[in-house]
């Protein structure tokens, strides 16, 4: 039996402004094997403060099934291909699930520890405090 290094599954959440942006990011993440599956949830309304002003935007939420080993590469890929200056990329560990599905998830998101190295973007931002509320249609 082959020995493999186990990587814990995680769900990564990213908000995007359009279906086109979500599709481009999704295709790249899947091609690079940084994610096993991506669900796109429409109808999200986000409320937040940006540069001293209250904002309200209609967005879509990407639920990205990945692994802890892939998180840095996934994050770099998203930042390099996302139009926002301050991108929401948050992760939650998956502690339990249907064992055959979890095994598929880990297998499909196996990037073999190769990390995607995005071009470094320099930007300046202050008070990137996001108050996230969602409304699903």
C-alpha cells in the first residue's frame, strides 16, 4: 500500500462581482488541481465599509472545495485573477463528511504540493473591514 501525506479538506469562500469572473477563476483552480469542486451561489448582497464609506454590492459567492496544502497556491491564484483590490478569501476546515466523497475531494484537489506563484501585486488599502451579509434568492 502506498503511503500518502494526508491533507485536511477545507472550504474556501470567495466573493466575486460576476459569473464571468467566477468562471475564469474556477476553470484555473480546477486546471491547476487547486480545487476539487466549486459551487457558485448567486444573489449575495454584501454590506461593508470601504475607505470610510458604507457600501452595498450584489455579488456571487464561490464555495471552493480544496485542501489545507493547496490553500496558499489557491489564494495566490485567486488574488492574481480577481478584480478586487482587497479580495475576500477565507477558509473553514471540514471535520466530517461522507467518507467516499471526502476521499474523492482529497484526490481531485491533489496539487502535489506545487504552489501557484502569482505575480506580486502591490496595493495599498486601509480599513479592509468587511461586514458580510448574504441574501439568497
